[in-house]
C-alpha cells in the first residue's frame, strides 16, 4: 500500500471531492427544473462550475480535517434551493429531485472507476499512478456521498425520499425531524456511530463497482 503525505493526499483528493460535492448539488437543480421549479436556475445554481457551489467550510475545511483525522471523508456544498411547492406534483416529484444527487454520485463513481481501469491498462509511467490513485479516490468519495445521502434522515436526500414515499400523515411527522437532522448527523459522526453504520455499505458499494469494472 502506498503511503501518501498530506500534500499528496490533497492533490489526489481535491478534484474528486470538489466535483463529487458540487455536481451532486447541480443535479438537484437540474432535476428540480425538469419537474417544474426554476428557483435554482434563476439563481444561477444549475451550473457545472464548482465555484457556484463551493461552501468554504463544507467543501474545503471539513474535508481537509477529515483527511487529517481519518475516518469518513465528510463534506458538503451550498445546498441548491428548491421550492417543492413549485413542482408539478410536489410529493411525488420530491423523490426524483432528492434522488438526483445520489444518482450523480453513482455516475461519477462509475466514471472514476473507468479512469482507474484505464490507468491500470496503460504502460507504467509518471501519469498512470496518479490516475489510478485519483480514480480510486473518486470511487471512494462518491460511494461515501451516495451512501451517506441515502440515509433516511431529513434533510439528507434519503430523508426527503422517505417523505415522498410515506403516507401524508406520517410524511408530515417525519419531515418535522428536519430541524434536528443536521445535529443528529454531526453527533453520530463525532460519536463514531456513523462509521459503523456506513462503512459496511460503503465497502459493499465500492466492491460492487470494482467487480463491475474488473478492478
């Protein structure tokens, strides 16, 4: 196993982290516009430009601290504003808008796996190793965001998917957890419970992607 210095880790992880987080948010905006809400579009948030989505704390500081401290690489971008009331069928369409973010992470994981596979097939050079390391980092980061965001906890995407699927009376009660959701998530993270919940699912996801691409 190659041991990377902190500077090397930042170089390898920077691009995958930025795109994993920002394209996740852009995907929500694209889906919201498709289903009738143009809020994100009017605010210029439906963009592949990472600068429109970067949150200095969530996209830069928190991932850096995660690299330093180990554990799950954690972070977030500025949330794309979605007015669910503008959707053509708000409760039903909420599912697709919420699912668009994790779906983008799955697509990016496939893309980074392809980069990794190409690096493995290339003749050994000064480019092949960085490509392989960045591809592996991209698969890992996107698997983390995919699994994390599908946790059934508002305001995570999995929580919004649950709100969409539950009957109206239960959906309203479940949605009321959103005001506490972020604090619950941070508590689980610092207590170490999040690692034990997520790592088995993350490892399963990464293993399935590597198997699919013959890595």
